[in-house]
C-alpha cells in the first residue's frame, strides 16, 4: 500500500498524539515548554496547591522578558511588580530544577528569540508557551502555539495539552521581494488580504520561492504574526536553511547525531501531493513597504497608498473603519505618509533580531533622529545585543540619537516602563497596534518594518524607506 501524502502538521500531530478526548480534542505531548515571568506565577501556585511536581523539567526552559525593564537591569528592579514576578520565577525554577536564562546568564532575552538562538527550537517538535506569539518557532518546521495560564499549569503537571484539530491553509508567496520590502511587509500584506479572523481554525503553512529564499530570521517574522491573522499557528517546512541555522547551536545535536537529526527533520516536511484545506497565492513583486493605519494589524496600506474612505465601504466594516480613523486622528482618503511620529521603537519578538538591527542601522547611518522623536532600539536578546555591539551597530544608533537598551519585550506591550504617553504616535516594528497596547489608552501605533521605523525616526514622520539610499 502506498502511504498517503501528508502535511507537516499531520505528521507532527500524529507523532505527538497521546489520545483523542471525548470532546473531539487531541491530547498532545509537548516536546518543549518555554516559560517566562508573567504567565507562570499563578500556574506554579496551582501546582503547589495540588502538591504536583513538574512532570518534565528537562523539557522546560525559562527566561525573563515581558515585565523586565530595559533601561537599567540591576537588581532589585525599581518596578516592584517586575521584581516580584522575577523573584517568583527564580524560586519556582530552583524548586523544580528548571533551567533559567536570567539577566546574569548572558543569554537572556525574549523567549521567542532565545529558543531558536540556543537551538532549543527544532523541527518536528510540539512547542508551547504562555504567550500568543509562540507561533514564531513554527519557522523551524515545528507546531508551536501559545497557551493560557491554566494550560501552562497542565503542561507543567503532565507535559500534555488539549488542542482542537486544525485545518491547513497553504500560503504561497512567489518571486523576489522589491527593494525596501521585507518579511514584515509580506506578513502585513497577507493579513490585510485574508483578514484578522481569516485564519480561525487553521494552521498556516507558508511556502513558495519567496519563503525558500528567506533567512530563518525572516521566516520567524512571518510565522510570528500568524496569530494576528487569526491562525492557531504558522509554520515553514524545514530545509537546508533550517539545518544550517541549527548547526553548532548550544542545545542542537552534535557530531554524527546532528546529521541523523537533520535527516529526520527534513523528512518532517509536507510531502509533495499533500492535501490542503485551502490554498492562497501572493506575488512578492506586488508587495510594497506597508504601514498599518488602524487599530488592528489587518488595517494597513502601502506607504504610498491612500487611506480608505468609509463612504466607499458597505456593511459593518464601515463603522470599524470610521472608528479606527477617528482614534488614529487620520483623514479618510488621506495619506499615511507624512504623518508626524513622536516615538520610534525597534525591537520585539517580531523584529528584534540581529538582521533587523542591521537593516535599520543601514538606514540610520549618517543621519540624526528628528528632534521631536524619542527613539529606542531594544535587542531581542543579550546575544543579539552583544553581536550588534561587536559590529558597531550600537554606535550607529547612539550617534544618530537612539537609545540603546537591554534585552526585553519593552514597548511591544508596555508591561514595563517603556510606554507611550498621551496620544503619541509610535512607529513600531512590533506585532500589535491595538488601542492601549503600548501603555497609553490614547496612544497610537503604526506597525512597519525595522527599516521603515528607522526612516520614520530620521524623517520625523511616516516616510517611504525607498527614499533613503542604501
């Protein structure tokens, strides 16, 4: 009998299925559980209340990132909540024998940056974390998904989690990207077309010649924002690029074992002829530098495109567009380019890697930040920060007038001191532009690539990065 061609999702799902539950969900074994200081205190408290140990501490790894201050990281933190949560994580990791990558480790950083950096993230895995952007790890050909605090407890206690079956949508992007267009523009274009709820009930499989040519950093940016498109997870099939990235990483197999692992990883890729529930295609050459204009990531336009006019829209979407334009203080049918920015933020698990900083620095070099702009660069990890400093990237930013910070989530979610004030407009390389996301209930966020953020910081307004010579 000829075996049926399968998708990567089906292969990994079947390999990690413990049992099918009466409610239709699948109990999946979790190969890697990543934890941080914010979603774990209550989970560990629930564990302690039942007297349960951590089932697989060798498959559990911790870091501090969300609430960690990025401007001065000596202990104790001046932020009482940050100190309390960090202390709780430290205590729980000691109690249960869980490795913790804290500020003193030299490898601390955003959980979705350090997992791949350290080689913890590998193809064929199921990966869970109490953070929605766990989908980032899908770039390696893993099934990676965010979970809530009660599920963090469940995984700590049993190393398993219950998930509903998913459909698979294959999203193919073909052709070379135009100058000034980056992975961030690609995923914003995908979300704009398919919608913020378009992925409900789906896993997104990203493919095509554009993805094939991307670095692992770029693929991580794409997979990171699958959640903003409503998908439960997103992934890219493992290939030679994946294998090359993992070779020599701290937790990756070594010697002959590495080649054995590589062969196994590559076999996890979706088979030729695999069946999909839906397929969508994009032409990379049609994607331009993109900027969000509204209050969710699906509300975006090309930087040289006009904003929508609600009068041309019918149905409930019209009210949504009207409300978003009003909140963002934008004129219907006007231009996003030329909008004055107050803050520029380069960082986050979406775009805080070394390649992101290189792209932004290439724009900034030889320029100064506009006098009215507060500009921050927050590396995604201590390793990213150190590598950037070895290359002199930090000096490029500092000489231009940016602040050079310690590693952490920072202004992506403003659970720390990095936040907007009043109705400031922030050009941000992060992943969400919801109302209040960056700390102020009236603060406004426009999402874009790191290079576009750098250009906006220098120009003092939203500007087409293609105006800057490279």
